[in-house]
């Protein structure tokens, strides 16, 4: 027995391997991977004793054969009997379990006198040629046997293979083997191996989006020793098919080293010999094994001019989904035919992988038809209908007011009327920059009732950004309660309190069409300035039509308006509530920054529909786990950033998914908040699902290659979104609009090119795999790194800049933006650069670190080589830092920041951010310190200041000290 | 063909429940490794499985299309068991299931303090250490495979006590405990361990079964009398057949019971329902 008890002990001591590729089958140690077998018909009457003698003689001659086993099974059926066939198949499929037995020989003798020899050997001990020779030598001991000196042995390599980006394997099914027939076709004699390798390489290159298909190759034939090496074939679109075939023809004979570790994909290329039944492997040697066999013209006189090529795909379901396997096999078969028929001069790019029929099927899988008749009406008309139906029901609350639907309708009418009095006309844009109170929602509704589009701006945005937004949007009027809203020529800033209107009663609707723009939301733009996304009214109606029935949205629901109106998640919250008769509770900004206070609010208002970014939810969940108060939440909608479903493990324990549904939604501002929806259940956690679900009814998703061609299922590419949510355009950005909102020649539709990387599953669900370009998400905020870089480059003191995502990607609170800057003069300080950047960028876009360099490392292509950047220079704590401290506040400071900062060091300069501020606040509470509101932390960002604040508060015995929010 | 292409090791395969399991496994498409002592043990007052009975089981299995490996081994000997398992792996390359069936019902029939040291020891050695030896030899194979099913044939004496059967009852209770502990050890590696607790089993001549006779002898009563006592104790109007036990064992050995591990299943005609 080759498995030592130490191995077993080690395996038992190892952590539970579920979820990993090797969970169910220890791939590296499965002897069947490294064994091959041969069945040879023996002369009638061959008896076991003769074989035994011959074997003994052979072992004498070749000590390496020592330990070879010989068994005899006398079967009471004829050789042609089905039972005999089953015995042959079973014997030829049994692995030898390694040392000390290099091979096993089984003599099957049948009732009719016929006999078969079944030889199974470990490749380490015997290659194809040796196996063939041994079969002969067992009946003819004088026949030479050449044993390999150092045979290909990949079985010792235990490392897990890289995940196959297009495989869609299910880790829970790891260890289950599947097969798919690739093709079986006549190929001109002699070219079969090249065609097989070239076809495999071409499909792998397309699936993997590479020019050079790399894979492990094992070859073996009766005439020569086995080889095992890594090969790379030129399968880029521009390559000549003939060159690819030529390279493939030589790949088996020459080429690289044996691969290290088990690659995900390997090719097995073996030659058939007439008479024998040869099994090149008993279990696939690679997670995905493309096993080719080709026929020779034979030694038995058959004068074949045509050889045959047959292939089988063996795969592990942990790595490759059966549907994807079938698709891959179909593509390989198609390419084999194409290569055989390729005219001279044909290019690899001319060979089509996905034909029109298949493309149509993939497109159809990503499309969800709209349900029923879509409601096509402006948002305010939809609202008025709801309000008329339930005038006395609560519509909108903030800490100070609750408005009924009738009151909200009237108040927003008044705003609309007053806006008209101020000269706002249908089609205008109106800026709205208000704190999160009921007034904000009244104003937004008033703007659309006036026939205008609202342009939301967050009150915390820096002046330069506000100015840009106002001027870019062409708004001539801005609703703001801020005293210091930056003035611009020709722009009137109006305080909402000035919008009282003398005339009472409903105003006439502006009419207008569902195609009018309802709102313009600015998102990060790589050019250095945010870009305005213009979204028509009809999209909002379509979004609600697509989700109301499935999510059961209705008058019984209470929604929290948690997000800034400048973030389009708020579109979902506001109109989701108000267009379905629900009750919208406005969450004040500082409550939204405190998970404790927000939890209180959820409990107090019995909120039922909660929309969150995963980052924000993670903190709320921590609070919820510590509390006993019952949430009334029945629906959690995730959006804004990728969801790591593992986070939900403990949430589900307290909130079973049968009582509180959890829905992960993928969406983009340009496609009206949401695109897909995936209900998450505890089962998804184990699978580590990355699925964002199917397209919403009326929406469609597809995944494309760089030329816009439809990618097969599983193959990553750019996500295209079509259907009811596609926005109108980018304001004042015709070129960008034309580049992103495109006419899709495949479907004839207008689609949005998302710039997101994804793959479509055969069931129509989409996996979101990140960004193609430099866009990143930090704590739920969508950020173009290019925008930050542009702002830095506009600084006269800066000659070059790069911005990268740094910190700990696995911890939302530790993710940070690192800036690398080449200053124009030596005297330029980080503080100056940071200060200027903060004037243009919202807080969440200001890099956490600034590193000054004399030059940026560049790649050969002249791009910034981000991998060559040194670790970010973190701010140096002041002199007092590092000393032990008695100050409990400073101790908490150091614990949360993980740095020995001094009492006068600014929290936000030393890596602090909004999430860490929340952690700091919680840590202060847990340290038994009096509560410090988040607003206070922003105002007093050093430990010394907070200590002083607490001391002062104690002196005046002010128990709370919360400024009014 | 629930065990198609699987390899099943059965101890105590010469006759009785062991033979019933072996033949059933062959019918279900498995290749079988048949282990039996093939000889007697001085402390055991009745004849144990013989080499010819073992060969008869092998014949029945071959008739059903199985390849068969026969090994003579006393389960009390760790070395003999390890050699048999090594031979099994040499021949078949893997082991998918182990049916730990070998056991003795006597020496019994006396009060707890009346057993001799040797009598006590032989009972525990065969019925408890034997299965442990088999598990110890087979587990490394199954661990490497990340797959396997172990079925321990215990007894209702692993669930309740019987007068004058202290050694037997203790060993079978021990086997039930071994089952649960081993199940926990191997569950993360996709290896399952379960116990069957056969109730009063009829002596089926088709498998040379004789356990009821052994019990009757131990208690100094006749076979018919013992059978009547048994019939009194069960809920059905007939006793358990070896084939009934084999049916449960084959289910546990195969993939139909994929999520069943650490369980103790009585096959006792309703005996333990009372």
C-alpha cells in the first residue's frame, strides 16, 4: 500500500477542504491520473503459467519491472459476450496504486479459448512504448523492452491548478468527472496531430483572450517515448492558419520544459495502433484534459490514405461546467473542420467560433422579457396616481416631519409652481443641493413636476465640483440651503424656504413625455471631470415595473432613504417607495454614518425595505449582531459594489432568508440603477457565488469581445446592457456618448457598453468580474482613477501623477487610494498637493497617501508601471508618536488606525476614512468613553482635540453634546 | 447496478450475513474482496467459516460477473488484515466500501463475572478490535481517494443488553461507539462510517447461516425454542433474513446514501421499536 499513515494523518489534520478544487478528489494523488492501459488479444490457448514464467524472466532482466503483478481471471463466457467486454473495460480502467507495483497484468481467458492481456502501468515506470513492448514480451520474452529513464511524471505535483476563468465549475462538484466528445473525423494522413493541437490552441486562445495559447502537452505513441511539456502556440487573430498548423506540427517534437504544477488545461495526444485498445489515461491527468487520438496507416496492411482524428474532453466538474464543456467541445469540432478546409492564406481571425445561431441563443439567455405592459408615463404622473389613491397614508418622514401623500403632493406642487415663477421651463435642469431632509425629496418631486430634470449634488462636495456640475448641466437655478453655495454667473441659488407660493391648489402638470429627462446624475469621469448621465422618465417607470411584483413592493413597505441623492441608489429608494405607495424615511447624513444610530432608526420606523452597499451593510450587520431589538426589514437590496456573499453567513443566522429576502443587484448609473437581480440564499455562501443574477424584466445583458462579437457562455468579456434602463446620453459629451451608447449590430438595439468585465452563465445569470478600465469602487463609491490623476496633473506643482488602489482589498475599511506624484519643484509639499486636490475632489476621492517621486516607473509601452511603484509613503506621525500613552482616547486611536500616531495627528491624514471613523466611534464606546458623534470626529480629527472635547463636556456635565442633525 | 465498478471488501464473507452481502454486491456490479478466517478459534465453541464456504461465496459472486479476490485472514491480526487489504489494492487499485461483518456470538451464556480472561478477550478482539484493524488498513486508501463507505455490522446487542451475553453486548456497543467516532474523523474527507444493528436473524441455509443456533447453544436450549423466543421479541411475524441485512449494507455502501454517516440503523424486524 503506497499511502503511508502519515499522509492520512496529515490529511485528517488539514482544515476542511470544502470549496477548494481538490476538495473531493486529491487530484495530485489519484493514481488513475498517472496510469495508462493496453488491451491486447493473445493467441488462443495462451496460459497463465507461461505468462508468469515470461514475466519472471523479464523482471530478472529489468529490475525496474520488479513488483509487476500478474492475475488470471478465467471467465465462463465467450470473448464476444457482453460480460467479457465489461471485464475488459473494468480491468483496463483500474489504476495500479503506485510503488511497489509498477504495472499490473491481467490475463482474461474466455470459455471459447480466446484470451486478452490487460496491462496497466504507471507512466513513471512505463511509457507508451514500454507498455507496448511489455505486451509483446510477455508472450515473447526475447522481445526487447526499453524502459524510460526519467519518464514524464506529473502525478507528484500537488499544487492546485489556476482557476479556469471561463470554466464556471462548481467547487461543490469537484471530483466528479465528465466527458464530452470533441470530434471524430477523417483528416489527411499525417496532419491529424497538428490539426488537433492547432484547433485546441485556437479555442483556448479565444476563450482565454490571449494571442498565445499555453497548455501542457503529453504525447505518446508505440514508436517513441512519451513527452510531457509546456507549449505555447501562436493563435492570435492575425496569425496565418498555416503558421499555426506548422507550429502545432512541431509542438510535440520540440518545445518547452515540463510544466510546474498542474495546469488547468492539458492536451493528451496519442497514436492508435490497430488491434490494441489503448487508454492513454485512466483518469484525466488535468482538471480539463483534451485527449486526442489519431490513427496511423497501420502495420497490418491497411493502405489508408486518410487517418482519423478523434478526441474526447475529460473534465472535473469542479473546474468546468458540463454545459461549458459541451460548448467547448462543439467549438473545437467546428475549428477542426475549419482548419482542415482553410484556404491558403487564411488567418486565424477568419475562423468563426460562434455562429449566428449560437450567438442568438446566447443573446436570448441574457434577455428577460418585460412582464405585462410597461407603464410609460412621467414619474410625477405615476406619483400623482399613487397619491390620489391613498391621500392620507404616510409618504415621507424625516426626524421632524411626517407628510401624507396628499401633503407631499401639495408641497411639491408648491415647489413646482414656485420654480415656474422663477422661470424654470419644461426641459430645464435644476440643481438640487440639500441636506437629507424631507425638503430634499419634496424639492426633487417639485422639479420633475415643473417639467424639469433634477441635478442632485451632495452638500459635502467641494466648491469646484459643485461649480462644474452646475455649469456643465446648464442649470440656471439651484435649490440649496447652504449659505456658501458657490456663486456662478447667471445661476440663481434659491433657498427652499423662498419657494413658498401664494396660489394654492394643484398646479397643472407640465404634460411632457416619458422620454423627457427626469434627472442628471454625475459620475466619476476619467477625463478629470465628472460626467452627467441623463436618464429619462420612462426608465424609472420601467425599473419599478420590473421589480415591483418580484420584490412584492407595496403600500405596506417602509423604505429608508440612506444614500446621497447624488448617488443613483437614491433613485431606487425615493421612487421605489413613492411610486409603490410606500413610506419613505429620510436618513439624516450623520445617522447614515453611524451604524448604531441607523440601526435605531430602522427599528424605530419599522423599515421593511433596506438598500445598502455591502460595505455599509457590513457595519450595520455588526451592530445588529450585538443588539436584540428586532428589525422589521423583509428585503435587503444590495447594490453599488460587488457583494462577497460570505459576509451574509452570520446575518442569515439571525435573519433567515425565508423571512428577510436578500437580493444582490448589479447596476450602473447609465442603465438606471439596477440591471440584474440575484436572490441570495445560504446555499450561495458555500458556493462563493459571484453571480449577480439574471437581467431584470425588460433589461438584457450580454458579454462581448473587443470587437463586439458575442462571447460564448462562460468566456469573460465586456458586459453590454440593453433594454428599458439604458440612459439617454452623457450631457455635453457627444463623443463619449457615441462610444458608450452604441447601436449593437448583433441585436439591432441601442446598448450601453459598461466597461465592466463579466461572463454569462448558460442559465442567463451574469457573473461580475470587475472593471476593464481604471474604474474602481472604494467603499461603494464609483471612482475613475483617471479623474483623480487628471485633477492632480492640473496642479501647477505636479508634472506627473499616478493613482492606484492600495491597502487591503479584502477589508473595505482598509482599501485606500494611493497617489504617486512627481513634483515640479523640490520645495513642493504633500500637504499643498493634498489640499488642492481636496478642493476639487469629494472626500472619498482624495487619496489617503501621497508619495513624492522623482519620476514614475514606466512599462515598455510607456504606460505607468503600477507594479513597479514602491510601497506608498504613509504620513509620518509627529514626534510624540510612539510613546506609551495613558490617554484612553489616543489608545483607541492607535488601535483603530493600527499605527502609533501622536495626539495631534489628524485621523484622516493617517489612513482614516469614513468606514474607519465609524469603527473609531464604536471603539470609543466599547472603551467606556462617552459617546462622540461622527460629526464631532469630523470637526475634531485629532485625539487631543477629542480628549479636550470630552473633558470640556464633563466639566459642563453636558451628557450628550450631540449637535442637532 | 448501484455498485457498478466499485470494489467492496467484506469480512466474515464465508457465510451468513457476510455471504449475503458479498453476493448482493456482485449483483450490483461490484468486484469483491472476500476475507474470512477459514478456520476455528479454540475459545469459540462453534465452527467458524471454512475455506470451502469462502470459495462457495466466491463462486456465487463470479457467477454474477464479479472479479473476486479471496483472502484468508484472522481479523484479530493487524498484520494479516493489512496484508489482505494490500492484496486488494494490488488487484483492484482502489477500495470503495468495507463491510466489517466478521464477528462471533460466543463464548456466551454465562454471568458477567464468569467469563474467563481468554473468553472475554476473544470477544472484544474479534468483534471490536477486528473492525478497527480493518478500518485502520482501509482508511488510508479511502483518504487518498477522498471517497469511501464503511459499514460496521453490529447488532441489537449494540443498542440494548442481553442477559448472559456481557462480552458480546460490550463488544457490539463498542462497535457502535467506534462507528460514531470514526464517522466524525473521516466526514471531512468524504468517507462515511455507519453501523447496522441486525436483530434476530434467521439461520438461512442458503448462506449457511447459524447465528440463532449459536445463541441457542450458548443458552442451552433448542433451536426451535430460541426461534420462538425471537419471534416473541420482534414486531413482525418473521425473523430478519441475512438478505435483509445485505440490502441495508449495500445501500450504505453505495452512493445512494451519500449524506448518511455516523448513523446506527437497526435491521431488527421492529425489535427496538418496543
